[in-house]
């Protein structure tokens, strides 16, 4: 599953593996917060550094316009957005991409525990700015 052409593939592989363990144990049908709590246990056991429900500033043209809580920020570089819906829709993917752009993070995962099988999508922010400026999101 590690693909060297994908940035942070080693980390995203570990996160997905943790999510698979959670889904194998709990199945589908629970609220998102249950999966969030279980995934936190698995991430910790995998030795990954993370923050759960990290409140992050949202910027527009350099202006602070509010906050949003990301489900997980892993290793200070991967945003993980969880869902517990039967079917992921385009709006969920758009939401994940919008969060990456608003937080100025490059890579994220959208993980859905609500389907019979775990569904995950790797998302990339094509507008990512690697410099540290006024709109760079930090913890």
C-alpha cells in the first residue's frame, strides 16, 4: 500500500490500517464519534502522533474568518476527516478538499465507517503553499 510517489504514503498507510482494524471490530452502524474514539485508540497503539478535534483557524485572503474542528490531525501533516454514512457523496469529498485548502495542509484522508466495507479516499490540496506565512496554519 505504500507508494513512494504519494507524499506521506507511509503515514497514510498506518492510518488506513488503524481504520481497518476499527471497522473490522465495530462494523458499520455507529455514530461518527464512536469511530473517532476507537480510531484514537488504534492510532495511539500504532505510535502515531495526533490531535483529535483540533480547532483550526479558517482563513480567507489572509483574514481569519472562523474556526473548524478537524477530526484528526496526524503527525502535524495529515488531516483525517471521518464519516459514518451509508454512501459517500461528492459533497463529502468536496468538504475534505475545502478543509485541506482552508488549513493549508497538503494531504488528507476521508474515511467512511458507515458502509459495509470501509471506504477511504486520499485527498490532495493542489493549492497547498509550502511557505510559512500569515495564512499558514499551525498548532
